[in-house]
C-alpha cells in the first residue's frame, strides 16, 4: 500500500509542475503580445505625427503629390496591348 500512496503523490506533483509550466508559457506569450502591440501602436503614432509635422512645417510638401500620368500605358509598355495612338491609327474609319 505504501508504493501506491507515493506513486499518487508523484503523479500529483508532476501534474502540478506541468500546470505551472503551462501557465508560465501562457503568461510569457501574453506579455510578449502586449509588448509587441504597444510597440506597433507607438510606431504608427510616431509616423502619423511625423507626417503632420512635415506638412505643418513645409506646406509645399502637401502640394508635391503628382497624379498618375494618364499618358502612360503599362500594358502597352509591356507589349501586351497596343497604345491608344496605334489603336486609333489602325482602326478603320466608320462609314458615313
């Protein structure tokens, strides 16, 4: 009977150690997640603040954004589609 009691004690001790280890791993994962999410929020706030400061200091920066060039045709540059000038030149005239 003595071995049964000591075996139960060992089993319970192993279960407790395993649960404590599992809790420690979950705690470390939660802590790491909190640190990384705080760092991401801080980086985003710094980037937003930096862009606002740049525009406030130099208002010409807001006006330097150029729209996309409509004359550029990426498919025509790759040779996949004809340019609009080529398409207009090769298309037959409509009957009048």
